[in-house]
C-alpha cells in the first residue's frame, strides 16, 4: 500500500483509439474487445517500482468524444504525465494529434511528460499510419513515442513505466516542485523508517501535512 | 499561504486514504465509525477510484457508470468541493424497497421485513413489475435522497445508509391501510388492524365504531379529548405517507444522537428525499437542497429551503420563549446591522418574531448582544455558527468558545410536498432535478431547466444514459472551469466551490410501470 510517490496520469486522444483498453490492460492485465464509451472520466491505479521505489500511478481515462471536450479539458490540471493515443489503423486519429497536443499544452503544467502512443499495433494489415510518421511527430514535438497493442499487451507496461521513469528523472533533476500538488505528484505517507532515503524537501512537507 | 494550506490538506488526504483509514477529522474521536467514509454505493467505486475522486485541483465529475443502472434510468453526477473540506461531504442514496407485511401476532415492533433490491440491476424495472403482480400484499416504493454534510461527513454517511430503512419501518406500520386505497384511514386502530381491515364488510361502521371507542385518543395524540364521530377530521391516505416520512426523519435524528455514544458520527447534514409510492411523488426536505420538476419546459418547484432567513420568525419565537437558549450572549431581535454602544438610547430599525416588516425601537443595553440571526443570503447564520436550520445530526454543535448548543434551534422535521405523478402524462424530457445547494447557489431554476431541456433535446431519446450525461453537464455548468481567478462559469460568474450532487429523474417511467 505504501508508496514513495504518486504520479497522476491522464489518457487522451480520439474516441475509439483504445484509451480505456490500454488502462484495463495495464491495471487488470486483460483485454475487453467491446468497451462502453467513456462519457466523462474513469479512474485506474497500479503500483510500479522504479529505482527500488514504490510508485503509485493514478490514471485518469477520459472521454474522447468531441462533445465531452470541455469537461475533459479540466482534467489536464494536476497531471504529471499524459498518454496521447492514436489508432494506427485510422489516419484521422493521427491527424487530430496537433489539436490534442495544443489542448494539453494549454491546460496542463509545462513540465507534464507526454508519451505519444500508436495503439492497435496488432492490426498490421490495416495499418494506415507508418511507425516512422509517429516517430517523426514525436521528435518534432518533443514527446516520447511507442507503438502498443492493448489486445496483445505489447509495449503496454513499457508505455506507462517509461513515462513514469521520465517523470522520476525530472524529479531527480529538480524540475518538478514536488510540494505543489498541481504538478500531479504526491509524496507517499511517510514512515520514520524510510525517512532516511528521502530528500530534505520532503521533511518540510511532512511538517506541513502534520499541522492539519 | 492559502495554496500552501490547501496543498497540505490534499497531501494529507492522500496519506489518509492510502493508509486505509477513513477518518475525516484526525484526532477528533477514538470511537469507531458506524460506516466508513465512501461515495454513494450505487457508483460502485473502488478505494482507488474514491481516492482519485477527492482531487480538489481538477475536481473530477463522477457519474454513474454505463454498466450500472438506477431505477427509472435515473441520472446522477457529483463533484467534490474546491478545498473547503478534505472529503466530499455530500452523500446520495437511490433504492427500490419492498415493504413486507409484519408477521402476524408479533406485538413487539419487529425488525422491518423488507427486501432491498440491488439498485444496479440492469433489469431493475422488470423486477419491480413482476413483484407488483405476484406480491399484491407488498408495498413497493422508489426512493432517492441527497444529504449535504457539514462539520464532518459522519452524519451524512449514516443518514444515507439508514434513512430509507426508517421510512420503510413507518410505512410498514400503515401498509394495510395504504394497500386499501379507497378507504380513508380509520381514526383508531383495533389491536389487530390486519384482520379487521381485511374482514370487515362495512368499513364505515368500522371507522365509526373505532372512533366512538377512541376515547383514549388516537395514536400520536394521547392527550386529545374524546372525539365524537360527527366532528371527526378526515385524514387522507397521502397524509399517512407524509406522517411516515416525518416520523422517519425524527427517528433518524434520534438514532444519530443515540449512536453517537458508541460511534464517531461527525457533524450534521441536510436531507432531501423523493419517494414514489402509489402514483404520488413525495418530496421531503429538511435543509437547503432543492428539487424542481421540469414538465414541458416549465419549472414546478417541489421543495422550499430552510435557512436562517426563511426560518427567522420560528427561531426568534423559540428564543423569545426560552431565552436561556441564548446563554445571555445573543438577542432574539434582528437589526439591520450590529448595534454600537454609542447608539444606546437612540431609535433603530428592528424586527421581532411577530413581524415580517420593520419598525423603530429605542436601543437598550440588551440590544448590544449579538443577534440570533445575522448576515444576509448565503452568509446568514444562526448564533453566528450555522447557515442551515433543518437537518439531521449536529447534536454536539456549540457556538464557538461557549456552552451554547445550536441543536435546539435546528429542526429535523421535513416539509413534505406531494406531486400527483400519475395524474399527468410525462414525456421523455420531463424530469425531476434534485441538487444540493452547490448547484442552486450559482444556477437559477430557470437556468437549470433550460440547460437540462436543451441537453436532453440533443440526446438520443432511447439512450438510457442521457439523464446521467445531463447531470454531468449540469455539474459542469455549476462548477465551471478553473481560471486564474478561481472557478468560473458562464458570463465570468463565480462557479460553485462547494460539493455538488445532482439526481435527474425522468418521470415517464412511473406511468409505464403501472
């Protein structure tokens, strides 16, 4: 249960690209071919280990439909990582990435780590977007990139964990102010025995938390 | 500074949840919780999801999942406050209940013989229908309720789990009478009401005989003088249901008080409940939540709020009759502002419990005390402490730094209004909207009506989830979007920073069922 850090993620992208399926594959290790339309936000969580530390990922899975855009837009706030997903078998979902990216950049904190994901890599025969195109888009906009399959679970673990590693590195570099929860990072409940491994800034937090 | 405090609060929240503890006021009480803090049962959220929902920064709008269904395809959505309390202090409940006849012969009040239906069953409607057909002895009612907690989430959680059981118990007491719809309720019951009611052929004779022998008084009014049949008051079936609801609220409040001896039940809560029984909607309200019906785009208010301002005269009268409740620190009179010492001897505007208008009085020493009711609108407070005058709980609430209890001024008695649902044809877009004050503080009845009507008009009429999406849309309109200067809604007005909960109940399903 105890974790050193909690990272908040948000999954965004067009409707039907497999956002909910990616989440389910990551949290429950299963694939559900027919999934109800997400009509607002749904949540998932899983514990991972990075650098020997327990990290809890809190994942917000948002509706892709245009009509819910005003609602989902408000969920970017306080996210440390975003998975921006398109469907490699549907060119239009790739074409919309710019709009998604603008939205994300405008409504999130500037340090948010964005992972670009080309999903449904198992459907090679129906591919409409080349892997190189995804890589080029990611390079151009400074994103990390992976192709995944929520169905076969290919690269799903890696997508979530690599994003977490990137956030973790940024914390080590001091890029994130971990005491400002608007950055999507929380420090776990503290135990005296583990205090020695934590940096001094967290001691300050503990005092702050204790006063209320 | 404010941000730092809030940051600490939110971080603490994460710690509390992760640690598996559910207390919402650390160090407050050593007693166990009667029910752990949670979100409404029908949402079916995991502990992780509950933790996510308590995000005061992004304020996610929680909705009924597509895989879950409420009776009548009821829609529901909620959002947590912007940081005023760690937990969401609103609670909600939605159930279909079947009241069974009391086992015969049992004179002691037996446990209520009641079946609770899984409200999340996809085919809940069919079940109800079937039960009504083969179980004519059973009494089925639909129940929706919202609770808005303050000074802790405990009372709201307890009330959301238990109030419907109290309603069911009281309906069970009179279910024989309610199941014989064409009979007026007898004034006095025989000792075995079940048998008499079912076997007597001349019911008028029974009523008269009963009332003639009713010299000892009817139940509930033991001190009434002997009644004569020709002056007998006619009591309707509906008023029996209203009485059952009123007594259920009273019992709920008494139970919270008793349970506080063994459990940690923090704070108090308002309660707004809607009950559907035998063609009528009963709307019981104790507090400042609100319900309206939208029928063909027209707004029909079905509840009224109880606030220091709306209940001023009742409170002033109580304080006038029992001045010790004011602890020599407050005055029951109202003045437009605090009276200053230098104004003693001058004449100032005031009003007493007998007045709705204003007059002048000569100021004396006593008028320098703090007014019982002070402030305007949402800032109006009783005894400088509380902004709502009816509800459940609050038994230990005192004026800050004093020994003056607030509870005597609070009433747990709901006002119950009846809407004859079956007498109207309702279309798919005709709904009842129930919301806690977070909604109504920022949106008017008209704005809510227009928003819901236009939203539903743009949905697929066969989509059972449209009412939940409409509820989500309403919450979005009331919460708004976080800008540099706080949460903002349309026309740059301030959005609600309060917990907001909304039920949208389509009304056409009632008639389809009968």
